[in-house]
């Protein structure tokens, strides 16, 4: 999948792509045709940095409702010829999720499109999962024939059907179909369910990896073999070492962390970091400069997971390093440092934004740290990250940090956050938005009454409605 092209944050399209609350507010104030064009662009060209963790579907569905938008563009996208050639889930997943939410709001046209796509579309399993949550039994039963027809009545087809039944997110359709009296439907689905259960049992009976009684060297060999075939086993191998290693094995493990093969070295570093071994910080510093990228990354990862005063104290010395270990040190201070580390965290936050921009991965931890430490003078750079980042996850974390550092947050960004695409951001807004703003009062009432809203958001809303608002 190509990285999405994100419009500037000051444009309607850029706001909607980011999922910002101001996107909805601007769309409702813009000419309807312009707003719908921008909305369709977002739904048909998924703008998320990580489509598996960022939310947009409810946000876009609510805007379709507010704009009384039709679904012609979505229909064309779903049923075009490209659906037969580009079978990646991320091409149609967002559109199908939007249709699912619209169906839950009572949009019959969305329900019809989902049924049709489940019967004929490439990403039919996603559509079926959406229908499993919203459609009635009769609607789901009508799809048994088209869905099962995708799997030929051959050993290969039956195996594919068993995999589909086993891996389904929502089992409701398959359970309904297993009750069908027709052999071509009910009997076949029941057989697939039994095969799926048998497959799970077989996997459980044939576990791979370490066994009780393995030696430290056997664990190292397993980690190295995994690395050679492309499997990263540092973490599992470190946990295995915890189970099999004794005090007498420490010299062997320390030596492996210092100069062993890459797989063994990485596993040893993780194990020693978890054990807070007194030698591990020096070993991590040496490994971070290794010519092996695998070893260097494992060393940084092991340090990031460390707790304790020794790790924090060493981070204060490493935070100025211009490499990955320096960035990890800043993250450790942000997560576990004290008030005396506020300036170091602030400096790292400013430098990361300056050097890497508002979407840098390191910003997640630094933003959290600015909020945790209550660094008031971080508010300007936090506001910049909030406006510019394309990640709705990072924006939500920035909103929480602003709530702890910026006295203008309740009357500023908190208001627009009530319309944000991320439920955790809406929850922060519900806790902090100034209720003297008439928009806030009305939005809180709407969220409290919306059956699609998350329970955590509604709890926060009702806590505010109680003392502050009269419904």
C-alpha cells in the first residue's frame, strides 16, 4: 500500500483526513458539495497512517448522516473492476466499516450495499463481519448460498472453507448457517467447524520451540536458527532463558551478550535487561554501536523495557547521544524520569519535532512524558504537533498532554476534540471541555444519547452532565 498523501492541515480535506473535530465543524459550515467531495475522497482513499489501529469509520459515518450524503461514490468504489485485481483489505475496509456504522444508524441503503458486497465482493469476509453485528437473521441466512459458492466442493475448497470459518471475527453467520437443514449448507458448515476445531487441536499437540529441560545453549541455538530463517525470537528466547537459566549460567549469558552470534546476543541482552543485571547497561551501550543492525536495534529495545533507578540514571547520560540509544534514553526519561528531567524531555521533544517532523514515532513517548511531568512550557510545541500530525493516535495523546500543561485547552482544542475520530480523544474532551460554550453542551447531550458511542466516552459525558449541565 502506498503512503497516503495528506493535504495541509489548514484545508478541509486535510482536517478530514486527520480525523480532527474541526474537520466535521468546517464540513458542516462549507458548501455541501465541497464537503461531500472531501468526505468521499477520505473514505475511498484511506488516509490513515496505520489503518489497523486508527479510527475513522464512525467519524466519517456521522458526517455522512449530518450532510445527508448519498452512497453512490462508495458503491462505485466497491463494485468497480479494480475490486477483482486489488484484493488488499485496506482498499475497501474503511468503506465497508463506514457502511456498517451507517447501517447501525438505520440507513437501509448501507445495509443493502453490505449484503450485495458480501455476496459478490472480494473483501466479502469484512462485509460479512459488519453484517453479523447489524443484520437480522433472515438477511444473514440469505447470504449462505453466495458465500458457500465461493468454496468448491473439493478437498481444497473444503479446506479453505474450514479456514474461513475458523478465522472469522464474528461467528454469528456461520452458526446460523450450521442450523440450515440443507446438506449443501448446514452439513457443510458443520463439517468445516469440526475441521477448524481439529486444526486447532493439532497445532496445540505439535508445539514448536523450547521444551522443558532445554539448556541455555539450546535456547541460544533456537534463537539463532530463528534469526537465520527470518523469525525474530529475541523476546521468547529471553523468557525461555528465565525458565532454564540458573546462577551458574550467568557467565555464559554475559559472554553471549558481549560477543555471541546475533540471535544469541539479542536474546541474552533482553534476558539480562529483564533481570536488571549490573553488567547489562555497559553491554547495551556496546551493542548499540554494533555493525549489526539487528543487534543494535535489540540493544535499544532491551533498554527501553528496563525499569529501575540505574536505567533512569544511565538515560540521563545517554540522552544527548545523536543515535537511537539517545532517543531511547529520552523515552525512558519521559516514562520514568522525575521532575528534574523535565528540561531534558522538553529538549528531546523540541529536537524530535524539528528534525523529524510532527509524525515521528519517538514523539508518542515524549508527548506522554510532557504531560506526565506537567511541562507547561511544552504547550506551544504540543499545540504544533496536535495541529499537524497525520496520526489520530498521536493527536489523542497530545490532547491528553495539553490537558495537563495548557490552561487554554478547555476552551480551545478540547472543544473540537468532542468531534474527534478517536474515542479516547473524545473522552479527554468530555472531561475537560468548557461547558459554557453552547456547542459543548449540545455535543455532550448528543454523545450521551448516541448508541454508537463508546461506553467510556458516555461515562465521561454523563459525569459532566450531572454537575454542569441540565439535560
